[in-house]
C-alpha cells in the first residue's frame, strides 16, 4: 500500500521563499560583466562549500540569448547555463549572433583561429572563459559586445602572428613584465593567456613579436 508522505511545513515555507526570490532576481536586468563577476564572487565567498552549485545557479539566471559552437563548448555551456542555448555549426555564425545580441561560447579546440577575428571585430570582446577557476586552463571563451572591466582576479587574452616558438614568445612577454600561457594556435596565429587584467593600450605590449597582435578581452577567475 502506498503511503502519502508527511507534510513538511518548514520545507514548504523555504520552497515558497526560494520561488519568490528567484522571480524577483529574474526581474532585475543584467549589469556589466565586471559587476556581475564581483557579485558572484561575493556569493562564493559566503558559501565556498557550494561553489559549483552557486556557479550553475548564477549561469542559469542569465536571460540573454546564448550561442554556442563546438562540442566541448556545448558541454561547458550546458553545465554552467543549462540547455537554453542555440548551437551553431560554425564559429562565424556564433560570432555574428553574439554581435547581434547576447553572447557566444566557442571552444578553443577547433582547427580555425576564430579568436583572431576579434582583432578585426572591435565590437566583440572576450568577457568570460570556461572553466573559470584558476586551477584549470580555459577550453572555451565567452564573447559579447559588452566591455569587460577589471575585477581584481582576471585573465587576459592576447593574439599574435609572430613566427617565434612559444618559448621565445613567453620570454618576450616575461621581459616586458607579463606572465603568459599558450592556449591555442591555428592559421598562423597564436593565442596566449596573460595573468591579470591587461588593457589593449598597456605599454608593456609595445614591441612584442608579431605584426598582427592585440588584446581581445579578459575574463574573471573564480
């Protein structure tokens, strides 16, 4: 015989409060990427034992259109933002959709240097990276028309067409006071991760190897 579970008034009160808080939070418009990152970091500091749960909840609160390209990017985007995104068969389509509104998550394991095209598309900038914790290397970048600002814990993404090997480029970066990590390369372009928030006009970038170079954005670390 089936037994009806006992009512739990305290649980019902908590569930109702959660539903009300969620509705109120969804009514609020999104702010700049750096402001969103600082708000999320504040929550994580209050409950570090629930880091992954809070990140997943936060990602699902984002109501802006999300466009994704790449199998790895799709897995990372689903984990953070849920399944409410549009999957595109090319990076160019995802970038065009992001430029029209919303954002795009695109993987770094592809054979094309899609990230290099951001040098010629100044309206688009990297505003996030997944995974976004300091212990793991990013496998996908989030791009939008928003402008990322410094949050105190950031990583910057720099592109160059320099022919030198990674060791020589890392040495050149270090000589200018920049700590770099190779991320991807394709089509004669190389993508490096730079520690900290580095502005496109930073004088430390002057004189680095390459004729087609530049910062394409930054992402917070949690």
